[in-house]
C-alpha cells in the first residue's frame, strides 16, 4: 500500500513539467454528444448479498471543459500547467434493505446517495493521474471519500487497454453508515459495531474498442481490497471483491 501511494506522489510531483496528453488518450476521450447504455455488476462483500446489478442509461456530452456521462458530471474550472481542476457530481451505488439478505433483517435501510466534490487530473503521454475529494451531499452517511488513481492507456490495432491502480480513504461516518450496526439493530447473530475510517485499494483494467455497431464499447474490471475496519463488521464476510462495468455509447 505504501509503495502505491509513493508511486502516485512521485508521478504527480513530476507531472507539472509535462504538457502532452498522448494520442491514445485523445482517442479514448473524443468530444461530442453521445447516447448509449451501461451495466454494472458488483460482487458484494455483505453476508448473503450475492451481487448488485446497476443499469445505466446514458445520455451525455463531452467537451474540453464539461463531461456529462449519464449521472456522472464533471466541469473543468481551472487549468494550471496541464493539471485540470474539476468539480464533480457522482452517484454512490451503495446501501441495502431487509430484502437484500437475512443479515439485514431488523436493520434500518441504508440508502443510495450522491457525492459532489473536487478533483485534480493530469494527463501526459497516455498516462493519467486523478485525485479527488467527494462528500455525500444528500446527507445519508454525511461522509467523504479521498481517492487517487493512476492509469496508462495502450493500443493494439482497434483495441485500447488501460490498466490502473487506486487507493481510497473513507471517513468513519461513511464506514459506520454502510457497515456499522447500531445499538437498536444489534442481535445475537449481529453484535453492535461502530465503523472506523478505512483505506481501500484496487487494481483494474478497462478494455475499449470502436469496432461494434458503429459505437464505442468498454469493459472495465476492478479487483478491490477492503480495510479491516470494514471487514471486521458483522455484516461482512469477504475482504475482497470484483466488479464489472460494460458501457456502449455512440455519437449523435
């Protein structure tokens, strides 16, 4: 974990002296109006909760400053030496209710929310570094997340590959809301649990191509490791999970 953080910090410190985004990166992020659909499948770490399936109809737009990709929105408000500072809006597909698993029977519902915040993005020679700070604006958890991601784009014929690594810090309010057990929710099989802050990590790869149906298709796979402050929860049975996202979009 420390090596990943040091690698990210080193690349960011060198990035301010560069100014070339890279031809592959430009092809991966074209400009214009688009439409399409997406599907996310997330293997849950909760006990008895197999998977979460998230359909994502997409109507969007990408320009040099504004990106709208379904419910995900970002706007560049400042650029300094090739580092873009953005405001962001992003849905948080987390939560549960009693129907999702027997482990949740007798517990309060944990609800879907929306996050808003700031990010700093740097792109050079097909590398991308992204730092973000996001806060729950619907006051469900009232928590925040700090994250850092490093990715590199490659191309082989009509297929693009982008492996990435990331780390994310979740504050105690977020962890307690989604993984904690309140005193009024405790039972013999589910003791009271108060969540603490967590540092999670992940590796992933996105595979993209423009060869299907005149549009752009992307499959992204992420493998995540969860902090002990999450996996120690009586609601949780796994310390890792895997998620998939399939996206298809076309320009008007």
